[in-house]
C-alpha cells in the first residue's frame, strides 16, 4: 500500500472541500482498502466521511430515502424495506458476508470496482485500471465476465447485487458538491465501458453520493431477487435476476426486470418487460418472456453458458415472484 | 524447556530473534516497509480493546487487524487472506462483527473492539468456546478465533435458529479443514443453551 494522508471530516463542507481537492472518500472501505493494498488504488489523500449525517432510512409518502452511509445490514433489516421492497432486502442479504454487510455502505456499494482478476492484478493488462494497456480478459480467463454491454476494451461485470435491484426499481442517486445537489436516474449512473472503460459512473470529480430514492408501488411489494453462483453463499453472481411484478386479476399490469453477473453494468431487460405486460400470468408467459433475456449477447471464449443461464434464471424468478400469494 | 514456555512466547521470541529487521511495535508494522510514511501520514488513535484503553500512533495504512496483532500484541485474531475473503480476522467493532483486515485503524478512533482474547470471563471459557471443544469444531485451529467471534454475533443477531440459517449467516468464515458440520453444531448448541 502506498502512503497517504488521512483526515476524518467533521462536517459535510470539509468533506466536500477535501474531495474537491482530490481526496478519496472512504466509508466502509471494503473495496477501497482492499484495492489500495493491491496497489490498484493509489490515493495520496483519503477523507473519512463516516461522521456525516447520511445515516437515516425514511419512508415519506411513496418515497423511500436511503442515506448513503446506511450499512448494508441495516437496510436489509429495515422492516419497511422488507415489506415494501423485498427485492432490495433479498439482494442485500445475498451479497457478501454478514461481516462485510456490517461494514459496507449503500453509497460505496454502488461505487464497487470490478472483480475481474486482471483488473485486480497490477501485472496484467487492463484498460480500466491503465487505459490503453489492453484487456487480458478477452483472450484469457473470462468465464465470469460479461456477455452483454462489453466492448473490445473491457468485459468486466459489475459486482453489485443491490444495484441490480435499484436499476429494476428506477432508483435515483442523489449526488452533492459545493454547487448543490444533482439527482441522477440510476440507469444513467452506471456507464458501459465503450472506449473509456476507466469511466465507470456519472459522478463528477469530488461529487459525493449522499442518498438514494426509490418509489413504492404494487409491483415493488411483489418482488424478489435470485442469485446463482459457484457456491451457495458468500460469492459474486454468475447470473442474478431482480424481478418486480404487479399481477392483478391474473394479468401482469406492471413488470420490472434486471439482471446481474452477465453485463458490464446492472442490466435492465425492457424486451422481457414488454413481453409480460398485459398478458395472462402463468408458466407459458414466464418462459416466453424470459426467452428475450439474452438478446444482443456476445459470449466470450469461456462464458457462453451464461446465454442459457440468464434466460433460465429470469424464467425461474418470474415464476417465483409471479406466483407469490 | 521450562514449564512456562508456551507456543505463543516461543513464536514471539523466535520472530524477534530471527527477524532482526522486524521491530516489534514499529509504527510501520503491517505496512510496506519500502515506503515509510512521511510527516502527516501517521495518526494517533485511541481505542478500547477488550476493556483496556489503548493509545497508539499508527501509519495511516495500518489495518485494524495489523494494529491488533502487531501493535497491541493481540495475536489471537488471525490473518488469513488479508482481502476479506476468509473471515479469520473477524472481531467485534462497537458490538458488530467485521473483517478487521478491510478497515483502517485510523478510521476507528474512539471505538470499542472485542477480540478472541476478550471472550473468556474470569478464567472461564465462554459457552461458545467450550462448545467448540465439546463438538470438535476445529482441526488446525487457524480459523477458529474468527469463527467464534462470528458465531457470537450470529447468535446475538438471532440468526442461529436452524442449521440452515447458521450455515448462511456463518458463510463469511471459511474453514479449509472442513470442520463446518461441527462448527454449525457448536453454534446451534450454544444458541439453544444461552
């Protein structure tokens, strides 16, 4: 790890000031400390934001507001979240381990960096870590990599489960700097690699995530998360699906579907949603709609299995959520 | 070899003798000795560890784990992967289980830490420690202090209601000897008794 200066921000103004001058924000630290030790991240200055007041979860009318410093375990345990947004609670509890969920913040969860082994290995080529150096994953071990949203520069998957649920729910990211607040629809927050894989998100230099907003609704209440991985627990997704359905009188009225583990960003599936809305709920519909889940997929040498897997995971989770009592 | 020479004093003594360059208690302990901290890159932190107040100047890079092991002399907490993948370094930080390898000591000025050394009371093992012995819940023992710290939380959080629930909520602690069946039994037995 390279040396750095450290300051614990006593208030928001001093934190934003430090961030504006180039300091890295640290909250839970579970990604940043790990990558600093691997020398993937080399900040000269780190500013601890844990004393800032972004700690509350509030349900006002139909809007859930989540402070960015709320811990994953706290949000997952919140009774209102479990009732109104089962998909959020499930995505969180299927993430990481109990220890990591006690540490990791909600804002930091969105800022996780890829788990691609070439990104984490400073002796390998990686356009995301070192633009222009090439991508060792394209001709290397890419079983866990993306079949959707990749480019000839980068095919790393986004690691967050929570973000998949939030993309399905059209959450809004609230970002702040000295000039004020910016409300970023989460679908615009995450950037596909394209020709600039080092630009992973929409935050400006020094901007800080202070919270998230999600709207309640009937389909949000009937929702859930399925995660398929190499072992039963404490592992990143090979493929996951966040599904929210409003089924009234046997007909699908609203559908929200997003998948993780298969794309470079949390991946919404509008074609699957269109195939669901207005049709009669049932096994035939689930499999017909899920057949659209891999549209546009470009498998790599080792991950063609994800083309089938993503369709099966979506079908299974549509059935699970669609047939809830 | 006299009677008081246990494994711990032997290991500590041997490393001090063999590793002449390793200075016990150095501000650099656990960090990259190739790049020593400049002015402004060390910080004084105060913590209450197992009920005792500690005040230490640490290199900002020092993890909570390295501070406990290398600076506070509490080597019961183990370093396994040092990247949050194994759980051997689990401690209770302000009452909650965390991976001490993935957090910086400087972030926890004023915090209360409990390690495996602070689990037994008045010379009596905690029921969970006794249950690990009774159910044969370890082989090499390297993961055990992390398993016990995590198990204490698992029970206290109310996540030890069934073997299935224990397996899920203890999944952050890897045992490469594969003593999982008996670890689950130790946690389940203690949850029922306490």
